[in-house]
C-alpha cells in the first residue's frame, strides 16, 4: 500500500505541477488575449482612419475631376475664341488687301488724271498758239487791205 500512496503522491505532485503550468498558461493566455484585444482596437482604429482617408481621397478625386472638366470647358472656350480670332484676322487681311487694291487703283486713276491734265495743257497751248497765228494772219490781212 505504501507504493500506491507513493504513486498517488507522485500523481498529485504531477497534477499540482500541471495545474501550476495550466495557471501560468492561463495567465499568459489572458495576457496574450489582452494584447490581442489592444492590437484589434489599434487595427479597428487604423481601419477607421484608412476608411476616413479613403473617403477624403474620394472627395479630393471628385474635386480634381470637376476641376479637369472645368479646365476642359475653359480650354474649349479658348479654342473657340482663337478660331474666331483667326477668322477675324483673315477678314482683316482680306480688308487690307482690298484697301491695297483700292489704293493702287486710286494711284492709277491719279496718274491718268495727271496725264489728262498734261494733255489738256498741251491742247490749251496748241489752241493759244493757233489763236495767236490766227490773230497774226488777221492782223496781216487787215494791214494788207488798208494798203
């Protein structure tokens, strides 16, 4: 019976050691659970911050897209304005060409007018010379008759 008691005593010591190990393991498990809970809280907080940052980024991207749309609309207005400027510039060039053509025609007309005035001057001189000759002939004729 002594052996059985010794065996029982050994079993109780083993059970006590095992219980102590279980208690230590339970304490460690509780500590690990607290750490895990803390890490899960940190993960939840980080996930919330990530979601908020993602929402802020989505808002920013929408603002960026709206800005690009406005830029595109403004650019289209600039292109339309430049197209109108080009059309008006071409019309202005055409107007200057017409003015140049008109100035050349006016210059030719003035040259013809000057030529005509010169011809009138020559004609007037010829008439005056002819009148002078007629006067001389008449004067000579009158003198001849008087004699």
